């Protein structure tokens, strides 16, 4: 499909989306218990920048009471989607689903500007072969340019955390018999190859048979969060076909992808594997006693991505896994209940607010005297790495699996 494709008016899903918005918003009793947990409300004290306010705005737009204007859309776009509000909500309002439906609804009612078309084309391009690798090289080039306007502020900062030459991911080594797990690579494989290598190495050391379908692609989170529901739907369909009737469990090294994948429904007549964060799978489904890990006398500060803390609800498994390393002091990074500001592509779209949120994380890591900060989501890791660099703090940010894999007995090609 052409990158600059515009959905046809006949494809307009607005009536269905409006109905979904009404159904979800009916559960909100406007109690306000979400307000203390919302970073954008805490920053602005503006009701329109709160979960309760955004629900009201989306309901009014869906009912036709309020017109869809740039001002209304901006309040929705400012939301990080961290889901701290959903976790705190006593009425269990499905805020995450409401936000996605709301953004798709607003996208269908908004003018088709060049900026919006460019945003759509960039998100759609991740499905093209080699597109992320090309974007990776371009990002490093733009990020190294000294002229401030050569690249967006968020991009210039984020690429500081990218490795200079990502190593090729290991080949799929399933071994004899059916696979125990399928490994999700997603669209960030060209950026996250060392972590994928680490995941494969740990799983193989535990005797887990791994399958990595070559036809998989982006999980669809970026498109869904941007309101491009048709792109997200195509990406989900591709992955459903890639993973159908294969391994019983699908694991992801990126918590943001796992949070999106868990909402997949199977293809008609087929099935989709159960989705698990890889740390949870390792702790609950394998015998970690089989791992021989070298001592690491370091303080490891753990950052909890919102997708892991609020969407998947399984942060403790990262701590349990790292605690297996002899001599390691594993502690929580203070302020984990507040989003770091990465939030998908938020740190590129809203760099000033995203950097303000990351500031406290960098300060906390410095005050702790941490030797390394770990995060289970690549976007968060890049964002935190840039924040630490801005503050002159020489603390690396790594994925938990990479820290564990490096303590395994050495290979000819270590992670």
C-alpha cells in the first residue's frame, strides 16, 4: 500500500468508535481518584489534561456536543498513555482502549494535513523491508549534526543511546521437536539485536526451544496510539498469521510490544498464542537454577516501564530474575510510579515535557550511586540514557536480559 495512502470516506469507522467511546465513558463516575496519578494533570493542574477531563472531552466529541478542533485534539495528544489512571480507577474504566478509540475517532474527523500524512507515512514505513535499518542509520547521522534544527530535539537525544553497530541477531535455533515459545522481534529488531541475542542465549541455556517467525512485523502499538486504526489492524493481521498454530506461548523482550500483543484475537479458525513478558516466563515457567551466573558486585537500579507496571502488571519478575546474579544489589529506581516520558513516540512529539519527566529519573539514579540502570522497554531505555547523558551522569542503561546474559559463561561471540 502506498505510504501516502489516505483512507477512503467509506472506510470511516467513526460510528463504531463513537459507540465504543460511549460504552467505556459510561463507566466513569468522575470521582477524581485518577488525578493524583496523572503526570500531565500534575504538571498543568488543567482538568482537560487529566484522565477525567479527557474522557469528558471524548464523550462530548462522540456525542457531537463538541466539535473536533485542534485544541480538543491537543489535549488528547498530550496524554502519555501510561495507564496509571486505569490502574488506580475503582470503576475499572478501560482508559487504554478508550484512548485508542478516541484517537482513531479524532483522526477520522480531523483535517488531512501534510504533518498528519507525514506521521502516517513514517509509521506505515516500519513494515517495509530494511526501513528501520535505514531509519537507524539516518537517525544516527541526524543526531550527530550540530545544527539544532537538523533533527528534532527528542531524536537528537534518543540516538545517543543507540549502539554504533547493532550486531546481527542469532539465527532461529529451535532444535528437535515443536517450539516451546515464539519470540517476538517486532519492528525494533534492528535496534534491539543485542537484547534479542541475549534472550535467545538465556532461553537456549535453559533448554527452551525457540521459534522466531520471519514474517512477523510491528506489533501495531505506534499506529494505534497515533489513531491510525487501519494500519494497526493490518499489522495485527500479519502477526496473527505469523504466529498462528505455532508455539503455545509468545514472549517479547519489549514490554510495550507485549502489552499490545495481549489484545490480539486469533484469526478465524486459528489461534493466537498466550502472550507473556519474557521475564515472567523465565521466572514462572523455567528452572532458573540451571543458569550458571558469574558474580556481579554492582548496584542495579530497576526502572519499571509503564507498559510493564500498569498494563501487564508484572514488574516483580524483572527483580526476581536479576536477584539470581550473585553479588548484585537490585533496587527499585525511585519514582517508578510516574512515567519516564518515553511513551512510544511521545518523547519525539513532546520532547520538552518528556525530558522534564525523565529529569527526576536521572537525578534518582545519580543519588543512588547505581552502577547500571535497567529497563525492559527499548523506548524507555533510550530516553533514560539520553536523560543521564544530559545530566553528565555516566551510568549505562541496559535491558535486564543483557545484564543476565553477560554473566553466563563466555562464548566465542558473547552478547
